[in-house]
């Protein structure tokens, strides 16, 4: 599943998303959320909905696959066990060797397993993306950016940026990801780094009333044009209403480089990626942290 022949299927940095898309999922979240609440109370509805969606909507199909699994196991502990059994604790081979994370490696079963056997949405949380690495490194190098502040890690994935903010002295950190499995993985990664689990929000908050955040972090979020447009508008509102500082980590994705938002970015730092990260990300050599200041 995660061999060199498969990984491009879901890589965020590809110009055309070939697999499961978080952006599509975000746009559908309110709809499938209501449906899944109903389905979760009626076991007979699960196969009917899943079968009906089999050829019509790949995004909802992935979500219903996840809901079906959760319905059958009913236990967050079972999900934690599944993550433990199918990931490896990695410390090193990244820009932040002081942070430990549960990730996919070549030693893991699903690196080469058939993708249809994976019971959840595509596991973006199991890869430490280069934009997130740069962002976490920058926070650890500059603890004053987080110290005593209210921080939101938007699209947290494995939770590395949220963890870096907390390790740097943030007063309150919330991790947000629309994939519930990412929230559980983030909780487990907090524990690996000696932290109490951070609160994780799984609602799609892009476009919602902005919260009173001092700092919002986004790593590897500009991989889809529609999502980039939504982020541009919502982040501007966060700044306008609350004066929020926005830091973005990106390794030079086409959707970011070509978007109007790039003209409002101020470069803060650039990091050369470790050789292993370069190899895994097909030619990307560095990752940059930007400060978003709309005019």
C-alpha cells in the first residue's frame, strides 16, 4: 500500500489529487456528519449506505468505511491498538529529531499491503509531511512564538506542530483535523513526548466563526485549489477579527506557489530537508515557513 508504486496515490504535493482528498472531505463534512449520526444508531443502515455509495462518492465511501469499523469495534482503545500494531515509533530522520511520532515505515504491514484492506480514511496522519516538519522546527527554534499563547494547529495530521507549540511553552493548544483517526494518533503522539493529550477538534472549522487564537499553524495545507481559496478567506477573517498570527509551512507545492495568497507571505525561515525526506517526497529539497500578512 505504501510502497513507491502506491504512495503517489495520496501524496499532498502532487498537482492532481489522485486519491482521497481532505478538501473534498471538508466540503462534505456537515452532510456526512448528519448521515453518520443516523447510521451509527442503526446497524442495518451501515451496509445499505455503504453499498449505495460504493460507486457514487469515493469520499463518503471512505468515511462510511471508517464509521463501519468504529461501529463494529465501539472502542477508541481498539483504534489505539490498531495504530500501535500498524505504525512504528520514529525519532530522527526529520527536521525535529527531538519529537517522537507514530508513522508508517517500510517495516509496517500497510507499507505494501493492499489498500482496500485499510479500514479508515487515507492516513495522512501517518506521514510527517515536509511543511509540517519545517513549521515544527521553526517553533522549537523560536519558543517565544508559542510561549503563553493560545495556539491552533489546523489540519494537524500527526500533531507534530501542536506538540512543538506545547513543548515551546504555549498556554493552550488545540489540534484540529477532520479525520477522527488523526485525533487519536495526535493523542498518542502527545503521550510519546511526555505531554498530556491535547484537545482535538474533528469538526471542519474552515469558514466558521473565527476563534480567539493568538497563533494558527498550517503545515502542508495548500495542496488543493479550492481548499487554498477557502483558507485564504477564513485566515483573513481570523486576522481581521482577532489579530491572529498565521504561520504556514510549505515545501513549494504548485497550488501554493501559484495562488494569490503567496503575494501576502513573508518568508521566516527555510530548511533543507534530510536526505530520507527528500527521497520520500520525490524531488522536494527544502521547506519554508511563511508569515501570512494580508494587505
